[in-house]
C-alpha cells in the first residue's frame, strides 16, 4: 500500500493529498529554489502530477523555463513546484503535516549552495542536477 502524504499552507486554505510513493526526495540548492522558498534550499518530494490532489487558492508563477511554482494566494506559503511538460509535481517538505515522512536521498545544485551551509549528512551531492 502506498504511503499517504498530506499537507498544506500555513493558513490552511491550500491543502494536498498524495497516496503514492515519491519519484524522488531531494534537497535542491539552486538559486531559483532559494528565492522561491526564501531559504537556503528547497527540500521536496516529487510525484507524478496526476497523483497530487490539490485544493484551495493556489497562485502560480514560472521561476525558470518550464518550472512552475505554486503558493497560497492567501498567506503566500510555497507548497509546490513542477514541470508540466514532464508531468511531475513536487511538494515542499515543510508543508507536510508530518514532515518526518521526508527522507532525502541526494543534494542537487550544490554549486549554488549557501557558503555557510555545511553538508555532512553523508548524502550524495551533485554540482547541478542529479543524473537521470
């Protein structure tokens, strides 16, 4: 049976449910993610887009070619990102009701990571995107 992931924004207006295993669970250090989430990195779980049931007032913006970000229209919490052309959608680990479900496997775009951040968790690190 697939794991059930539930989460949403800070004010509760946006909610999502996913009953599937993530395609991947990564920590992205690219500048686009840093700016979108307002933090040093974006820890996220990626799913097939059709597996994510999303409700509420989600506003979207393209942060880079082909990458759409979604945030609550009420409180501004970033809850998702995705590539429509690839049919994938990622939810932010911090928006999970149970953030302990997040099990990262890799750091990507470490060429852009904040200089003060020390990565000593033993996970593989890639200067840019992880190999396919």
